[in-house]
């Protein structure tokens, strides 16, 4: 990979274990409308959360190598599990390229705020990993509350974010946090931004709700500008690669992105 040639026209590579990383893709597209984007969804091996750290690192390395073969100039690890386990590993393997995870950007932003009580919402695996908790406490003395919300992912993938069943799930998982008067809530799963509106409404105006996808996109845009690699010529191209069913991915991806896509390839 050392001989790889990139330029201001080289695409940004994004990978996830499945479809959740499309919320990161969507936010990057909003802030960088002219950039070419390549998305890799490792849908055949999802979820990563049930795998060992060594396996997650191996999968992440394979994903990164695939994106590098497409001449990307940056890699975004749009997966909480892979970000917690593999970002530093990938940086050591590929020092010549920016590797951006989804944890650091939002934590770096929160550390500048005057908040004390922070709730981290995530999958069981993300919560058990302690990745957000550790990163937050390295930066500042916060009071951290952790809450796994395992039903949120299937509800999002079924497109049920505005249905009564989702409001029941929100009440079930978040009622104690609401009573405890959180200053801030981190949506620590890339699916959860699809429910941001409902979660924000549930907690009320007093509580800040942080979308990791949004802050990751801002980090990507900042790095792109620093390197002078912003493309201003035309609307950016989008290419999607998946390791399992194209049809299934297309349906969910179009729901996440809000528009039709066609350039999808099985690898």
C-alpha cells in the first residue's frame, strides 16, 4: 500500500459491518457534496460485536485493504465496534492515510462543553466494551451512565422509527435516564441517528443529543480541507460494495439515505 497514489480527486472510503454506517455516509455527503464516496458494507459477516477482537481486526484490515485498492485518500470506520477495536491498529498498518473512527470526533467535541451527566446509548457489545466511557474519562471528569438498547437496531432496519412500538422501546430503555436528568446523550450506534428526532423529543430541550455520524462527518470535512483535497468540480459519485445480498442492501440503504441508489456491487 505504500506506493498508492492519491490526489484531490481520490474518493473517501467508508466501511461498516452492515448498513448502519450509511448514517455516517449520509452526513459526509451533506458536508462534502462534491466528493466521490465509496461504501463497503460487510453484510455477510454482520454483526461484528459478537466476534473476538482479533477477528474484528482481521475483518477491518481486509475492509481497509479493499478500499485502498480503490485508491481512496481516507478511510472512515463507520462502525462503533470496529472503531473501538481497530482504529489504532489500522493507523499503525496504514500510516500514510487518514483513518477516522466514530468515537473520537464526538468525544473531542463534548469535552469542550459544560456538561456533567452523560448517557451513552449503544448495542450490548458497544456498551460492554466501555469504549465511549474510557474515551470520555480520558478527557474529563464526567458522570457517565450507560444503556444498551438492543431493540433499536431491528426497529430502525424495519423502518419503524415513527411507529408506536418504537416509542414503547424508547420508554423501556430510557425512562430511568430521563428521571436522572441527563445533560447529554450520545447515540453510540450508527443506526441510532435514524431515531434522533424521537429520542431528542423524549428527553426534552434540556438534554443535548449527540449524533456520532454528524460529528464524524465534520471531522472528515476538516481533514479534507487541511489536506487541500476538497473537490469543487461536480456532484460526487457514489459506489457501494456489499459482501451479501445486493437487493436487501439496496432496500435498506435507500431508506437510510432518502434517495434511490443503483451503483451497488457484490464482492
